[in-house]
């Protein structure tokens, strides 16, 4: 991660679980992730939310029978509680991502998927919900 995503590495993001269907990424409250309000800076929360769905996308692209490009084309976020401690972002959209990639490979056209990454604190309370729109397009060989 240090070479590919140095800011995520420095912020302490970690992939804690990964299956074909879902992924969980954590971000800790620490010096490099804090804001002046003594909580995790929204940009650090965004990194973790994006990574939760992005690692699913990368996994399915790697399994695809040819190159596929991926790009974030939209982002919506809602914050419901102060983010302190260790925040876990879970994205359950692996099947939808795999379907979009397969459709793009079949048609040669781009496909978009809106993935939801929900962040919870150590007590299990939701602190933030991100809706990240990913675009997938199969590359011509």
C-alpha cells in the first residue's frame, strides 16, 4: 500500500476483510487523521469508504478476462455521528461490481455502479455513509 496509496498507508487504513461479495476497511483516529474538532477528518473517512468498494472492484477486475478501467465518477456522503476511535467501512457491493464488469466486457460499453460504504464506530453506531459511483469500461485488447 505504501507504493500504490501512500496517503492511505500513512493514515493507517487497513483492509480487515475481503471476499468476492464484501470488503471492510478501517481508519483509526490518530494524529495524522484528526481534524480541529477532535474527530477523524472527512477526507480520511472518504479514503476508507472509497477503498472498501475500490478493493472489491480491483479484485473483480483482476479476475476478469482482460483489462478493465475503473474510475470514481461520483460521491455523496452523509455524516451522522462524530468519528472517533477505530472506524470500519463495509461495502457489500461485490456482486453488483462483478456484474457491471461482465456487462462491460460483453458489450464493450461503460457501466456504472453506485456502491455504498457504511462506516461504524467500535460501538457499532453508524458515523457516516458514502455512496460512491464507479465507472467500469472494458479496454479493447
